[in-house]
């Protein structure tokens, strides 16, 4: 019996031991699985964090280069610029960009510059900084981190060539403290526990992190010399660098196990190398390991508790890690990677719900930062994020993509309902105290992409579409919103194509002068002059409508070159006809764009061209739109008076189309007033329009101005204008715009009829 009991007891003990071992093995296996899962997800999170740092660094570098390119482009377009005199101008421009120093560099490396405080430097030798030769070869350069020539700090040098007539004549350089990039990269690294550096494909440090844990090795020059990678691991990383791949690595640094991820930047083939101590990630799992030892030493009874603890702690660790990796540090809401995850889930289970994707930003946000400071700018973004959050419904999501760009997934009910939500946001945004109390109104611009039921577009494609819609109305005044259409993308593609061809088109003479006759209806309907209009006749597309390229050129600045080209073409044509003894109409008018007036040598250049071709006084008329007079009244008056003093006639074009003001007519000594074509469109207000036209004509006569009615299309309108006292008519009622040869024929035919009539 006792033997039997002992055997039974032994079996129980054995069974208990087996059960303990089984549970223990199960616990160990579970822990190993949890650690592996944590490691896998952590790698994903680290790659996403590195991607965020990459976007931030790329945006910083691209923004800096865009600023320098813009300055270099303006300087390069100037004739014989005085670079020494331009240094204070650089300083004024730099106040909104905060480069430590900017200047102009000669081929020998000697540089004249000005720092952000206005201090001037002469003949500073930057030949050793590694950018002069590349920049003079036409490249845009950003150097690795190195000691600044003047000042105890580490810096990165930017260099952008200044081209004049296709030749590099000078290099515009700028200096930035390398800590800017360190702050950008370290901010998003696991709440400051991790850090990131920028290296080249050989492992050499370009920009070192300022993390305190690296202080002892601040002078290390190469990643592979500093960290003890194994031979195989080092070879794999270098191979990834050569092939432009992202990746992950583990190593031990000063006795601490580290996890690292690397992602290529869009600058010079550089990489962003992000690092976080394994202990910071696996801190929770270290506690679990000691718990498992407690299980072995203590009893099998705590085993179940530990299993629960493992699960709970694992969840806490993942949630903490997700919060660090998936939260926008400024707004406190989800960041872009988390937005993508949430949106995929929402769209995957949308069932009977339809969505729209919004892409929004603030107009002139850089001005907000410049006027009120970055604290107010950050406050605006937080306020805006809170507004969007307060308007969120179940099943909707949003995030800040970068800067002042927000993307929102909203339920789509109808266009009207979407417009109501947009209007509400605009109204609330305009009440932000930090700007509204100082008289500045924030304005939002949005593009909306409506997601169809079987839409196969990726989320990035949808964002691009919404962004295209937003850009289509961003140039308009006030808050704007637009719904995406396929025509918008076609327009963007078309405009990009035209921009690529416009310079060569100008060189190849594809822009032609067309003349629309002006008829003096008070003196026998004789030809009194003509307006010179630009027409693009392309070998690829044939005749291009001005409506297709003129607005584009006004936005990208090419209209300055086109206006000057048209003006000189008209002067050349006028001169040739005078030399040949051919009779010309008295006045040829040429349009002047808003951007031309912003050029410092605008007046002098046009006067020089007129004198070059010996054009008689009062034979060339410059047409200015009335909106130019509103933008800068005093400067506009000075320009008009300067032109009139040198034999030009000046007219106010499109009067009545915008902010027409009697003060403009009273204060400006214009020679001609052109009445906008809107007054000559038939409609329910036609009689009121005619009374207004009568008033305008009488007022112009009282101010000794001639009046020209443009856009006239019927002889009934001509007779009305004749009786009203309008001097000249321009429109299809007499002729469409004509090539110069056909215009000559038109003039000769009218003169022939006039002689026969006598």
C-alpha cells in the first residue's frame, strides 16, 4: 500500500514537474515570441521615424535651396549688378530665412558677406570649404559639417551659382548652424531617447547628432570607425549604401546594445542614420525576464500571473512605442504614418459610407511666422488642429503632413455639405486671437478629392489629386476650396509642358505680334491705331490661345521677358515702316504686366528701347491695368509721369473690371481710359451698363482723357458709343487681332476706302 502510494505520489510529483516544465517552456517560448514580435514592430516604427526625419531634413534643404535659387535668379536677371551694394539687401531677405551668414564668392574662394546681425565681411577665404569649384561648374552644393571660418560653431555651407546669360558669374553662398539639422532629426527620436546623424555612403559623418551620449566621441569622423560592426554586418551595410537601400542594424557601443535604421536622403547621396538603445525599447521585457526567474525560484502558481503580466506589459510597451512613433510632436494628434494606417482601415470597411480626402494649408503662412514670430505660428497650427479635431465625426481622421499642410479624411455627403464645413473652419480660423487681435486674418485653401465606390487610387494618389485641386485656386484672393477633376491634372501637366518650352519658344521666335485695329468713330471710322497682342504659334501645337499661356506666365514671372520682347518687336516694326516710308496708324499700344513694374530698371529699359529705334513721341502707348494703380498708387504715378516725360502715352486698361475708383482718375495723369468689355455684354442690366458708360465717357472728357471701348462686337454698340462721345472702338465688330502683314492690308484697305469716299 505504502509502496503503491509512494509510486502514485512520485507520479504526481513527476506530473507536477512535467506540468511545471511544460508551462515554463510555454512561458519561455511565449516570451521569445513576444520579444521577436516587439523587435519586428520596433524595426518598422524606427523606419517610419527615420522616414519622418528624412522628410523634415529634405524639406529643410529643399526650402533653403529654393530661397537661394530665387535670390540667385533675380540677381542673375539684373544687368551689371553691384554685388557689394546687394549685401544689405541679402541681409533684409535673410531676416525671414535665418541663415547665419550670406554672401558672394569669387572663383578664388574670396567671399564678401553679411551675417544675420548686419555685420559685413570682406575677402573671407572659403576656398577650403569644398564648394567653390562645384558651384562655378553649375552645381548646387551643400557641404558636410565643418568648423565655420568666423565663429566657434559647426556649420554647413550652401552654394548656388548665379547665372547671367547662361554663364556662372558669381556664387551665392550661405551658412547654417549644423545644430538645425540635429534638432530636426533628434526631436522625433523616441521622445529624445534616440538620436540621428547624417552620413555619406562611405560612412563619413556629414552632420553629427548633439545627443549627450555622443559627447565623448565628438571628434569621430566615420561611422564604421566608431561602432564595432562585424565584418559581414559592415559589408551588408556598405552594400545597402551603394545601392541606395534602407536597412536595419544592431551593434554594441560602450557596452550598450543599440538598434539602428538607415534611410537615404534626396541630398548628395547622403543617409540618415537613426539610433535608439535596445534597453529603451526592451525595458519592459527586462522586467519580464526577472519575473520569469521568479517563476522558476518561487512556484508554478505565479506562472499564470506572469503570463497575464507578459501580455499586459507587452501591450503597454507597444502602446508607448506607438505613441512616440505615431504622434505629431507639435499638435499632439496623429502623424502622417499613423494617418495612413488609420485611413487604410477606414476605407477598407467603409461599406455604405462615402469619403472625401482634403488637402489644406494656410495662405502666406511664412508671413505669419515673419510678422508674429514662430511661437505664434506654432500656436496657429495647434489652434487649427484643435478646430479640425472638434469637427471630426466617427470614422474620420486627420493629420499634419508637414509645416502648415493638413490632410483630412472626411465623410462625403454632398458638395454643399462639404462647403459648409469648409466655411465653418475658415470662420473659426479667422478668429485666432494671436493674429485677429492684430488685424491679420488667417485664410485657408483646400482641395477636395471625392473617393468613388470602386476607386483604385492609392492614398498618396488621392492626396496628390487633392493637392492639385488646392493649387488650382491658391493664387486667388481670400479663402478658397476646389473639388478635384481630371481636367485639373491635365492642366497641370499641360502647364508644365509649356513651361519647359517657353524659353526656347522665345529664342526661336514662336511668339508673334498680332495687331487689333482701333477705329476712330468720331472722325469717319478711320484707323487710329492698334493694340499689339502676343500670340504663340508652336511647331507642335500650332496656334495657342493666349488664355492658355498668359496667366501661366504671369504666375511664373516669364511674362516679364515676353512683355519686353513684344515691346521691342513693336518698336522694331515701327522703325522699319518709318524707314520704308509706309504710313502707320498714329499709336500702337503695348500691354505692361504687374511684374514688370516691380523691376528696378523697368522705366529706364523701355525708354532705352524706344530711343534705340528712334520712335517719335506719342506714337507708343503703354497699357496699365487699373489694379496696378491700387497696389502702389504713388509708385504707379511716378512711373506714368516718367514715361510721359519721355514721349510715351499711358492708358488705364480694363477700367470698371475691378476696384474702379474716381480717386485714381483724379490723381493719375492718364492719357487714355479703356472701358472694360464687361459693359458691352448683353444682359438684364444692359440699360444700367449703358448709363454707366455714358458717365465714364463724360468724366474722362472732363479730365481731358480719350476713351477707348474694347470688346465691342456689334454696330448697334458702335452707334451707341458714337452718340455717347466715345472716341475709339476696338473689337471684333471691325476686326479680330491680325498678323502684322494682314494688319497692313487692313490699314491700306481702310485708307483706300477713305480716299474713294472723298
